[in-house]
């Protein structure tokens, strides 16, 4: 078998992970997914969810994404997708995934058993990069916070993988993951790798 063929075989076995590509930093997520061993698929229409093994809801502006999702009848399908497939929400995506959103309240998918407060660390100027301890193997993790939400409550089945000032910033609940920071903006791929592993486990 030539090396070209081997490449093709390998590609077809990669998990196909969608990235909601309405707004925000979806391109960086797609790149991170490819580096973490998945085939990224940009998702702009509800029908594009079909055949995906998992999905990332990226950072951006949750209100903007929500408006779009509600207009296209996308919201209902996403709710369904979250109930049986792995989904990872980062920053605005974590807000969309939460059970309850505050400051101000807004509609959410209600998949992750957590209460999230928007823009809880101040204004844009207060966005920051921290390196904090994490439960992930390999030591402290760089975390880029941009107008980040704060997880103010997390249910008993939510595993906390990293914290900032005592509040969870990286969590996992079964096949759902959420980060209040932007792992796609750091070179470290451990967070995306964990999600890709979660997707692979759900497939097997
Ligand atoms: N502040 C944004 C919101 O409330 C989230 C910011 C981000 O995703 N970087 O939706």
C-alpha cells in the first residue's frame, strides 16, 4: 500500500466533529481539532448536524448565536444533539450549554447542569491570560479569558477539571464539556485532545 492510500484510510477513521460556524472563533477550533486527531466540519445549517460524532460550540457572543439559532429552527435540533452526542462549549458556547444563564438571564440549551453568569470578570479590558493548575495530565494549563462567564453553580455530576479563584473554568459532565476560557487560542492541545477522546469513547 502506498503512503497516499494509508493517509486516506487513516482520515476516514477520524471522528467527525462539527464546529458551529455562525460567528466567533470557529476557525481556531477547527485547526485545534485537526491537531488533536479529529476531522473538523464547519456547521452553519441544522441539517449539517447529521452524521457528526460530536460538536464544539465556540466562543463569540452568545446573544448573537442564540438569535441565529432561534431563527433557523436550529435550537431544537441542537437540544436533541446535546442529549445523545458529545458537545464542548467554550466561553459563549459554555453559556449556551448551561442549565441557567444570569446577568442577564437568557435562553440556553440546558444540557450542562450548571448556572453561568455572563461577563462576570469585568469588561473587555479585563480579559486576561492565566496559567492555572488542572486535573489534566501534564501540569498547569494556559487559559485565555475574554469577557468570560463564571460558573457560579455546578451540579453533583459535573467534574471540575480546573478553577480560577475557586470557580470552575473547565468542567466535564458525561460526554459534555465546557470551558469558560478559550483553549483554541493556546498552543496546548490537551483540552481538545480530551474532547476528541470523549468523542471516540462515545463511538466505541
Ligand atoms: N461575553 C460573551 C457572552 O456573553 C462571551 C465571550 C466569549 O465567548 N469570549 O456571550
